[in-house]
């Protein structure tokens, strides 16, 4: 399976703490993307990082990519209760040009 | 930014009936629409890919006669679940693209929760 794997599967933290989620993949990529999904809702794009990039920032989000280890991490700093959601990494390379998603990390931020 | 409008957001139907889900790209032309299915606490699994004006490509194990996809225009793609059964109950999400993701990634609809009773 080309599907990526996120860990942890679930993460519970207090507001103000940092949350780190990891993603590993098996085959080479052109880019890797992180998405957020609130319960029962669609996906919201967070960050796209290309294979020649090592780190990318967007507000309180920081994504790193290590192509030698085929892994990526998403760091949310100073978390808020509103960050509670599931986070998915996805890679390009689907046979139809589609994205291939990992299983996701369910983040719970307690106020 | 690009928006994909998906309707309905929730639908409950009886076994044996058909349900149509629509995805419209509002401010861009989606030459490709990906249809995903998501089971509870699971990841998104690609069901099929539709390209405007041509037949959809279905993933292995997805019944093309059961999940009818139409992509008649660059702004509208539909998924019809025919003769629905309780096991078809799931969350369906579409994603529109113009060929390759920009720095903003692919644009997803808000999803449709289908419950077949």
C-alpha cells in the first residue's frame, strides 16, 4: 500500500502546549500536504511542502520534511481548543493524479 | 481561494433508493474531480476520478454500476449511489483539481454524510 502512516493516532494536550504529529510514507514524492478535518466536515488544506524543501511555516504551523527518512512532521505551537480536529498527511503519486492519505491523527486540545 | 460546493451535507435514504451528490467548483474550472469515501475514524479512500467530458476511472473494488459519476461540465460533477444499501452508509467527499496541486493543494468539498436505513 502507498498509504502513509501518521502517528500518534490520537493526541490529547492542554491549551497552550505544542502538538507534534508525524507522517511516514513509502514511495518517493513530489510534494506532501497536510490537511485538517473537523468532525463530519470536509478537508481544509494547511500546507504543501515540496520534495526539495525541508521546512515550511504558516502561522502557528511548522512542517518539516525529511525525504531520506520518508517522513514529515506537523507542529502546531501554542495550541488552542479550536485546533481540535483530525490531521492528515497526503502525498501525490496516485495513479489518477490523486492524493494518497494517511490514517490521520486525532488531536484533542483541552481548554 | 478556490471553493468546491458539495450538496447535500447530510442525507438519509431508504434501502433501494438512489441518492445524488453534487460537487460544484465555484470559482475555478475543475477539469478533474476526485471522489473519496471515508469510513468512521478511517482515512480517505479514492473511489473514482472523473474528467470533464469523459468516463470516470474507478478504483479496484468500486462498482461502477452502483456509483455513477457524471462530470458533464467543468464546474459540476455528480456521484449517484444507486440502489443504496446500509453498507453504503459513509462519508463521501469530492475534491476538484485543475491538473496539479498549487501551493494551496487540492480543494475539497465539505462532504456528504449518507445514511441508508
